[in-house]
């Protein structure tokens, strides 16, 4: 490329050097052989300059295309890396929410088990022990109704929690799939760029 540039520079200087001589040539000697030779030389120099410019563009073209390609690759890596970061953060948030729901669901189930135990007649009777009253049977019934109402409320909350847990499990599954997909796309691109910097032995 340096040789082409020097040749182009030399020929350009030659044109500049011969141009004044051509301009000072009287018009009545247009047909002079020397003038014709200078004119032909100028045309040849112009043709050569155009050719050198074409060659220069051809030589620089691939390099520029490679630079554009590398810039595009780095841009795509950056975009995919940002997407992966957001996807991982979202998956982690969903996973923490799922853990919280599972803990609540477990707690509600444990509470319901305890409620079933408390609703047994002997346990209701035991809970009323020590309360001397002529209205003991009525108080036992009242205690049973209170426990039943509380149980139904817990069962309702448990049902909603279980449904939310099922939906959240699906959200976590899809989020993990997206993370895996982005990693499979991104990591080979990064490895390829690293190999360019540090070629393997």
C-alpha cells in the first residue's frame, strides 16, 4: 500500500511540474509533437491516478468491512449481555417470590393440620376445662363454630396461595429457559472474541 501511495504521489508531482510548461506553450504550436506528448502524458497520469484510487479503495475496503463487522459483533455481544443480566435478575426475583409462597403454603397447611386437631370434640372439651359454667355445652358449640370459621378462612387463603405458587413455578421455569437460551447464544460469541485476542495453542 505504501508503494502505491508513493507512486501516486510521484505521478501527481510530475503532472504539477508539466502543467505550467503546457500553459505557457503558444497556441500556434498546438500541433507541436512535444505538446502532444505532454497532453498524452497528462491523460496517462490522470488515468493512472484514477486507477490508483480504485486500487486504494479495494485495498482499504476489506479492512473497513472487517472493522465494521467487529464493531457490529461487539455491539451484539453487549446487547445480549445486557439482556442476559436482566433475565438473570428477573429469574432470581421470581425464584425468591416462589420460595416465599412455598413457605406460606407450608405454614397454612401446618395451621390447618392443627385446626383439625383442635376441632376434635375431646380437644374442645379440654380447652373448656376449668371454666365453670352452666352454659358449658353452648360454649363448646360456640368454640367449635369459631374454629370452623377460622379453618375455612385458612383453607381459602391456602387455595389462593397454591394457585399463585403454580403460576409462579411456570414463570420461574420460563425465566430459567430464557437465561439458558441467552447463555447458549452469548458465551460462544465471547469465546470466539477471546480466542482472537489469545489464540489457543
